[in-house]
C-alpha cells in the first residue's frame, strides 16, 4: 500500500490514471450500444484505420499527426455505421476488410519510408500502447479531459435517442427521430474516442475496452440504463486496477487493463450462471 | 372523415416499382386489412405512408386535422431485436420520443403515457422485466404498447400476429379490436384469414389491386382465390 502512495507523488502516475479512467468511461458508454448493434468489432477496425493514418502522417512528417488521423478515422466511422443504405459490402465484412487493409498499409508505409531505426518497436508500441500513457504531458491530459467530458455530455443528452435508434431504427425514423443525424454524431464520437484510446491501450486492444465492460454488465443487468451505468463502473474499476498492477509489476499498461477486464467478465458470467441456478 | 387519401400512388424501393396506380382512402375509425403475396409491396406501402420511403408517383393527401406524428407503427419483428438488453418500461417509454421535440429527457407526461399504455396491454407487472426474457407473444405486446404511445389516431401494424401461436394471436386480435372500438384507425398487414373477421375494409395489392369492404372482397374472385388455401 505504501508503495502505491509513493508512486502517486509522481505527476505522470496521476496523469496516467486520470486519462485512463476518462477514456475507459467513454469506451464503456459507447460500448453498450455498439455491442447491441452488432458492431463489437468496430473498435478494432477503426483503431487499425487510425494506425494506418498515423503511419501516413509520420511518413509525411506532419507536426500535428492528429490533423490527419482524426478526420480519416471519423470518415471511416461514418461510412461503417451508415445503415439501411445500399452499401457495397455489409457490416462485419466491411469492418474486417478495412481493418486488415489499414493495418497492412500502415506497416508497409512505415517500412518503406522508415523514419526511425526501430520500426518493429514503433509498430509494437502503436499496436499495444506501450507505456506511452506514462509519458503524457499536462496539455495532452487536459485535451483528453475536455474531449472525454464532451463525449459524456453528448451521450447523456442523446441517451434517449441513442436507445430508441439502437433498439429499432425503423420505428425511430417512423416516429420522427432524426436517426441519420443521431448515427452521424455517434460515428464521430466513436472515432474521437478510439483515437484517444490508442494512447492508452494501443490499437489492438481497443476492442477489449469497448466490448468487455458492456458484455460483463449484460450478464448481470437487464435494463439498458443499469447496463450502461454498470459498464462504466466496471470499466473504470478495471482500468484503475490494471494501471496500478502494471506500475507495481512493471507490466505493459494496456495488456494489464485488458487482462483485468477479462477476469471481471469471467466473474460476471460465473455470477450470472450461479444466480440462474440458485433460482 | 378521411384522414388519408392516396391517389394514383406508385410504390417501390431502390428504384424498382412494385405497385402502380394505387387508390384508396382511410377514414377515421376504419379497420383496414392489407393483403397480398410476399414481396407485393405491403411493407413498402406502410413505409411510404410513414414517409420513410418516398413514393415513386402519385400523392398522399392527409387531412388538416391529422398529422403524421399521430401514427403509431409496429414494424415487422426482426430476429436480432429479441435479445436486446432493455426493460419493458424503457421500450414502451421510447414510444413517446416524438414528444420530446428538442428536450433531452422524458417528463412526467411521457412517463404517465407509458404507464397507461402498459396497463392497457396488461404488461404493467412486466415493466421491470428484461425484454429478452419474454415470450414471443409478450414481446409483441410490448412493441404494440410502444406503438400505442406514439399513436394519437392511427396505428399501422405490420404482421402483428405472425409467429404467434393461435392463443396469443387471438389475444392480439382482441386487443387490437379494443383499440378500434375506442376510435383508433387500424391499418394491418396480415396473411391470416382470421384478420378478415375483424377488418371492415380490405386493400389487396399485387398484380391485381382491390380496395373495398371485407364482404365485397370475400365475394370477389381475388378474395376467393387468395384465401382458397385458408390463409396461413
């Protein structure tokens, strides 16, 4: 315990925890509607797109890489979530295709126009999130805080519309909800959250942050509201425990958080089964 | 009094025309059964009436005293929806979403509407239950209660009894008949011969179009052949 308190005296540890908690809150919020709409894999797909865009940005020597990464990811999110219209390739196949091609393209570009001597190290850290969360500076923490707050406010204000559209888009449109606008905003917010989350766990593990809290709480709760609230709590809890574990044991942050999410999921699934048997 | 008049309406989707020159009129308190083979454009007709799909030709005239927001809609049940995590109350309440206008949250009036609707359909004691734990018949009632929340004057029902066993189907018809007796206009797509025991008008779409009273329909060659196999 004393060891943890000593660590908290370092600002980078506090920054890492604050950012981690905020990002995992956002991914949990969006995870519930995404899982219910069968878009569980979108986190993976979009984060690979972000990885590809990041590779292009570093090849082009852009000073502010976010200027390229964010718009590209948003564009892909909008295209993927556009439902009901005639898309060339549907849902899961589209995500899978986009995901692998962006990953391959990014890796290829990084190889062909290498900007640093340690490519595999760079790739590995983008994919798995390295320990970059422990090297965040004050401005990035601030940016992250503001964006997370905006995402949370968006979710709360649009909560009822998100629920109605997620449950039944045809009905929502028929009663006059502007489902198109709702989907568009939702796609933009997802893209922003995923680009943010890349800092924390890297692109390979974002899916875990999106789906695990939602799936865990769906084992235990049966209303949309309680699932959403408990997903947030579970997600924040796992991030805190995972981060502390990684600091104490010098383990990779992203992988520790995901391992923690996984354990909680297994516990929830077990508890749900036990409750059913007990009844 | 006519709530809706369709003149020379052409229906279709993705640029493909399925129905041409459709004329019919919906009066307040009518109970119209929409019949026709699979793929003949029945669901497209409903979507067109709801302004979800633009008509390819012709026009839909709505009465001044009647607005589109007074239509409640029960879509055809899709499979993925049945395992959705939501309580009955949340789903029924979402039927009132049109009244939010620019507000973000439901107020007392919306919550009361939802409670009244659940009471009317006998699902008040299920309100905290999860939607996915309900039987098919109960799920259908929840969706009907949601449609009723949105409906001021007219209900569009897309195959409300398909997939239900005869007992639940009969219950469903009774519930709908109750709404009709209260003055609600009903437009219902159904393959079920029993629906004609309740409906006062039939709109048949397909290669041959028909619009008239149920009696006329059953006497017509079209009605006789379509239900020759006793319906579904």
